[in-house]
C-alpha cells in the first residue's frame, strides 16, 4: 500500500487490512508536522 501524498509505502498489506494502522498514522502525523514547520497551508 502506498500513499504518495506523504511518501509512505507499506509492503505488509495484510497488517493494514487487519487494522494495524499505527505506522500509517505515524507517517501522517510526521508529514503534518513537517508541513507545519515548512509553513505549508495543507
């Protein structure tokens, strides 16, 4: 599974489909912080 917006790829699709979203959520949070620090508007 890949989310190109935040440059995240997981090769463990089974875990994602089973609800293990912790790494994905962490990547979203990191991307959000990086965007805020860079002055991005979302």
